[in-house]
C-alpha cells in the first residue's frame, strides 16, 4: 500500500499545477466562467484538461505544494490562468456594454429581467445580445481555442519560471478597448435616437399642445429597434475580429516570454 501511495503522490503533485491554471482560467473565461456554468462541471472539465495537459508540464523540478514555494507557485499558476481567461472575457464584455448603451438610448433600460449568467438583473437588450454572443462563441469553437491557448501557455510560462509584468500590463491597457469597441457598434443607434429627439424638440416648439413625451418615447423605441436590427447583423463578424485581436495580444506576449 505504501508503494502505491509513493507512486500516486508524485502524479497528484504534477496534476495540481495545470489544474490550478486551467481552473483559474475558467473563472475568468467567458461562458465557462459565468454563473450559468455549474461549479462542479467547471471543476470536472478543468480536471480532465489537467490530466490531458500533464505532459506539457514535464521536465521541471518537482515542487512540494505544501511548502511556501508551492503556495507561491499555486498563486502564480492561478494568476496566469485568470489573466488569460480575462483577456478572452473582453470580447464578450463588449457585447454586454453595447446592450446597456443601446437599451438606455431606446428607453428600454426600465425593462429589467433576471440574468441567470451573472446572477443579477439586467435589461432585456443586454440579455438577448449576451445570448447571441454565447451562440457565436461556440460556433467559432471558442472553447477549443481557450483549451489551445492554455496548452500553449505552459510552454511560454512554465511552472516555476514566473512571468513578466508585460502580460498584466497588456491586459490592463486593453480595458479601454472594450468601451471604444462597444461605442463603435452603438453609434448608429445613438445617432438615430438623437436625431429623433432633436426632431421632436423642434416639433415641441411648433406645437406645444401635443403630448410629445408619449409620442416621442414610442418613436425613439421604434427607430432604436430598427437600427438594432441592422447592427445585430454585424455583431458576429465584429466578435470574431475582437477574438482575433485577443489571440494576437496573447501570441505577442507568448513570443516575448519565449524569447525574453
């Protein structure tokens, strides 16, 4: 029995490091890190991928996970995985920000429903666009792309080698890109509703007796929905382009780590 435990302990120790990185990446990754994915399923998928990717972590000096060095290494693996998952979450966040901007411009921010993904309430437009982004995520095999990135990360940032601050800085600097990309998509809706509001403002000066509040609200909603129909057609292409930008960002950081 002792011989079995002596052989099992090194294997479990080697399994712990990819498990930490993969599970941390799932926490920050889109769809897989949302509340709609059960924690047990997330842990099970991370365990299966950790077993598959165990050969990628070979060739390094063994680290005792119960030592201070092991605790630091566990934090390191978790931080690398979370930052990589957060980078992929940026593309999904653009769609969410777009939904909030569009709903506020159309006056639909009052229509609030329970969001099972985030465990909180959100407007209807954001919920619909988030569902569309989830469909696009799986249609472009986003889950396989994430698995490929986490596998390549073990070559760029192996266990115990640490990682430079360039990865954290690159991800932090790209937070502003979320708002710029969302506003680029929301410009047609914002402009159309602004034109309608200006038109009704002039109409109010001409005919003050009209109830322009009720009429203007419905017209702004109709124009906003018409423009939203036109914008939705370009969301899949825009989402793929944003995902490619995230992959290019990660690829550049991996090259810097490999040649640094």
